[in-house]
C-alpha cells in the first residue's frame, strides 16, 4: 500500500525519500513529477522513451533525504534551447 500513501500525500518529494527510494520510485513508473523542495518540482524520466520524439535527456540530480545530490534519472529537454541557462 505504499503507492496509496504517496498518492494521498500529494506530489511525492525527493526530500522525504532516500536516494535509492527516489531512484526506485522513478524506475518503477518510468516517468513522474517529483517535488524537490519547497514549491519546486519537475518531471523526471527513467529513459528517453518517456520523452517527446524531438526531446533528448539530461541527467537529473535532486536533493534526497540522505544526500544533497542524488542522480535520480533524467529530464526531457528540447536540444538547442537553453531554457534555464544551465548549460
């Protein structure tokens, strides 16, 4: 019943999970919107098959309960667009 508990709490937060739990959560679903602290959130994917055909993947590192930098999976981005000036 852990899925029911997470669903009742709203958007799952990586800060409430260990790094392993966050990775496993995403791996089991393929794609998920996860909170990453406060009012921040993003959509993360297990692999490129969960992106639009024109998108590519970028490594996604999020804060977790046991580490400030956890490789959780990927974000889908449009190549050549520097939306958040993070390149």
